[in-house]
């Protein structure tokens, strides 16, 4: 489960990201995305729903990559990248 702080950061980031702001304002125009409780989701290459991360918040993306690298056991960038694609999209 994602923390309240993480969810607030995502929602705030959507408002500052040109693309995701449009998705939030009119999700019917962006059928590849789903908005639930203010969080934007899309499907990855395996058709698994993933959380969309606004690119305007580089610090959030850096933190996510650092955490993923730790979770996968400090293995290669390939394993970290695979893990990130399983859960997030930006």
C-alpha cells in the first residue's frame, strides 16, 4: 500500500505536469488512463495496471528508483528497471 505522503506528492505532481493535468481534468479524452481517487493509472506491457508518476517531480522519480534498487537487492540496473516497469509509468 502506498503511503499518504506518496499519494499527496503524486496528486500535487499531476497538477504541475502539463500532460497529467489534462488527464485529471478530462479523463474521458485519455482512454488509456484510469483516474481513481485522484491517482492516474495505465497498463504496462503485460497489461498490469501501474501508477503514473509525473515527470515534473524528478525528486520523486529518483526516490522511487533508489527504493526499487534497494528492494531488488542492489542488483543490476536491468533488474531495477524491470521492477519499476512492473509498478510505475512515466
